[in-house]
C-alpha cells in the first residue's frame, strides 16, 4: 500500500500498525529499581512472538484461500453465463 502524506504527516489508513514477531522478540524496556525478571520477560516475549507468527501465517493462508475461491467463483459464473439462454428470450 502506498504511503500518502498530507501536510507533512502520514495520512491514516484506518488500520492500526501490526506488531511483528521480530518486534515482540526484540522490544526492550526501561530498567527499574526492583523491576521484573528479564528472563521471564524474554520468555513471555518469545511466547507472544510465536503466537503472532502463527496468526500472521493463518491470515496469509486465509487471504490466499479467499483469492482462490473468488477466482473459482468468477470462473464458474463465466462458464455458467455462457451456457444459460439469454434473459427474456421467452414468449413474453
């Protein structure tokens, strides 16, 4: 999708930016006194990243299946339209 700028700012598309698995794995957090265990954070990030990767794969597969079904329907409609008699070819 092309990026469109208006007034020096990116014009919104209405879709939120998607978080990628790589972003989830590499996200860093500001250190805090008595913060959380970094190993637990990394483990959770890996879990989230794996889930994101699976969801991205499913979305891609569903989009491909959707396109395949649309093509099949268009082909069927075109074939069916050639075989049907024209409308209003009857007595009336």
